[in-house]
C-alpha cells in the first residue's frame, strides 16, 4: 500500500486528503479540478462459495470485507495518482461511491477535488 504519489515534482500524501472542504492548517492556493480513481471488481467463484459458507456461521464475512477494503484502497490510490499528475499536493472533499454494474461486478469510485495548498502562517 502506497502512502503517497509523486507527479510533476509534487507528492500527495494520504495525510493530505480530507472529506472536509478545507485542510486544517493550510490554505488553498490553487484548485486543479476533480480527480478520481475507479476500480471495477468481480468476485471469484471461490470467494463467492467461501463467503456463502461464512454466512452460515454468521458474523463478519471476512472474505468480502477484505475484498471491499482492498478495492477501496486501490480506488483511493488511483485518485491520489491522478491528483499528483495534475500537480496537486492535497485532495479535499474526498468521497467514495459504489455501483453494482451487473450481478457480482461492482464499480468503486474514489473522487475529490485536487488542490495545491500552503501552510497557514
């Protein structure tokens, strides 16, 4: 798992991403636009069978939990990569969305606004 991405000499660290519209301790110098990371994932037949067996026992379905977490992390990392390519060093208003495209196939989208910020003095 990456903790930052570099592009155009700039880096977007995970700590420079927020769901807020402002990043505490920083001021937005330039807004670079919407950035996104999209991952489309399907379950394997083995994962589906394993998850089905876990539902019989009850509780957390760890196979699906791990799949969801990995997919969200990949979408998040792609969003940061896109932001760094635009020259951003932060992302504000970050969000996730998921859509079932067809049975067993889901799109996960991470999106936000790429910005260049400076520390408040």
